[in-house]
């Protein structure tokens, strides 16, 4: 999808989910639920007190 198409879809949807999770596992669960709910755009914040946001806790 081209940049112009993405921007047009964002304007059409008028919704971006913002996710802030305590760890990667929780974040993945939340993102899966958002996608299942039909939301097309997701922002994942990378603010955590400890560790790195993308490190696996599994």
C-alpha cells in the first residue's frame, strides 16, 4: 500500500489505538485483541521503567 493510500485510510477510519503494556507478552495480547476488533491502526508506545520494551519475557 502506498503512503497516500495509508493516509487516506487513516482519515477514513478516524481511529488509532494506542497501546502501552507492562511487557511484550501483555502488549501482544492487547494488539491481538485490537486487530480482532477490527481496528486497522495501532501505535505502540515504548515507555517502560525497566528492561527494553522489545525484550521477550517468555
